[in-house]
C-alpha cells in the first residue's frame, strides 16, 4: 500500500486561522466590464496566498483528486498543460458579462484563462479553466427514427448519413458569486454562508471565516451545453433559436425509465433543435446535473417506492406530496440560477422554448429573457406510466395548451400498481 510522503503530512494549514494577510495580488471584482478588471478565479491549493476563492476546482470530482493524491497516483503539485486546449469557437465577451447581477453562478471568463490571464500565469499562479468548448457528434436512435419518418433530412452538414448530428459541446463548472446568489434567493449573504457551511458538515470553513472571499466553487455537478448549428448565431435576433433546458434524469435519459417523460422530452428537444439549425437558425440544449429534482437518486428511488406502494397505487393527486414526505421539499432545483448560462451566451430571446415547466419559464422571464413560443411534449411521446407525472405537473402550473386538469381528472389518473415488484 502506498504511503503518504512525510512532506505531505508535516503541516496542515487551517483556513479558520488565515494569519496576517496583505492586499491580494490578483483581487476579484465580480461583474467588471473586462477580464483584466475582473481578475482570475484562483482556487487551487497550489496557489497558496494567491487564493481568492473558496472551494476547489472540479466540483464533486475534487474528492477523486484527493484520493489520487493520497494513494500516491498523482503529484499534488501537478498542473494542467493548457497547450492546444483552447475553445473551438468564440463565446463572448457579451454585454451581460459586465452587468452586475446578470451572471452569479458561473465564471463568464472561465474558458479564456490562457488568453485573458497571461500575467498571473506568467507569475506562476495555478489557474484552471472552469469552462471547456469542443465539437462532437451525437448518435441517438430517436434521431435515426426521425430521419426514417422524414421529419429530419440528411444534409451532411448537421445531420450525417449515419444518422449522427454535429454539435458544439460546452462543459461548465459552477462558480458562485455569493452576494449575487444570496440576492437571487432573497436571503442575507451571511445567512447563506452559514447554511452552506452547516449543511455541508463544516466542509468549507472559509464560508464563515473569510468574508473577504466572495466567490465559492461548490462541490456539485455543473452543466453541459449542446449547440446545433453555428454558435455565432446565438443571440442573433434575426435567427430562430430553439432551446430546451433539461435537468438530469439518469434513469430515463440513459436507461429509458417508463415512469417519466425525461428522455422523450430531451430527445424531442434535440430533434427540434436540429430541425431549427437545418433551417438556418440555431438550437440549444442546456443539460443541468440536478438528478431527482436536485434531491439525488437515492431519494428519487425512495419516492418511486412510496408512490407505487401507497393505497391505490401511483396517483397524480399525490405526486408531489409523496416527494415532500420523503425529502422534506417538493423540488430543490430552484431555477433562480438557471438563466445565467443564457445570459453568458448573449441570448435575449428564445423563439421556441421546448419546455412546459412554469419554474423555468418564470425564471427566464424574471431574468429579462423573452420567450416567444412554448413547445409542449407531443402526447404520443408520453409513456403510459408517465401520465401520472404529466397530469400532476399540469395541475401544479406546467404549461399546457388545453389548460390544467380538474381535481376529478387528477383523481382518475392512476398508474399501474407496481407495489409488488
């Protein structure tokens, strides 16, 4: 078994005892108009006294980095070689990047570290991108079915003969500016910091001991953006934009669960985004890591059991109640931070919003994003057992052209009793 080197065990720096500090070499001024005035986000242990952010790069994956180092598989002083890692296309800068409060949950300059922060890099500061941009192709059997049915055409530019679709992919790690996050949720910054500290088991003492540090890299999943067509058209009001904001549902998105509409709605959004791009516009899928309404998959499966085993089986009338009984809240996704990525892309209008969610629509509207059309999921794509979920969501305020179902209609929607599985 590998032993931790003595040099690594000789001294522990307690962040609750920061010692004397002079002026930061590279201060952060969130919301500044340009990168030089804003300054870089510095959050690695290698940065020493230059750290100006709480937390660690990589979100939840920072724990695996710790395991790699503790096992001796990784040098704790290792730094990324950023040669040839630059974005495959330009995103921004956009006006929204310098508007206070428009973007509070990601670093607008996170993909331009090597370009915009040459001075601190030259000074030996360990800087790391929080956004990466590449190109890829998606292969989905639903796209091949759409081609076979004539809903999509092979153009060898976006849709290829094998049925795969060209996309630009953007990975985004969360970077929270705590004063702005607190304002979005209508709480005092001090209260937010205390709750974050206590509810993570005291993991980040800087939250309560370092009020001078206003930026936090939370240990949570980020998001992936899929752009169909030319990314330069995002934000161009002369071009149609089709967008779906999708919250992760691994059981359906990957494995095809029969109890929810997540994968059908996701692939429907992909088809609509592809069609718009082929017509000269641009499509966008925002995929957020918020499994089980941000309650986690364990809680999600517990709720599934509770829903199916209750007297009368799964029912639309008790859909949200069963979640709250298990989790203590109906939904923890809280879409207040979701519009940030739309602002980051320079978008002010979404022509076709492929979503029925009132929470997402309201958050975008509150953020000043115009939505011209809301696109519901076609009835034929809803799995039989997912009708319970869909009717419950409509009753709770989800958009539907035919209006919300009545109480009697809700009581009549009962899924198959799968309690004895």
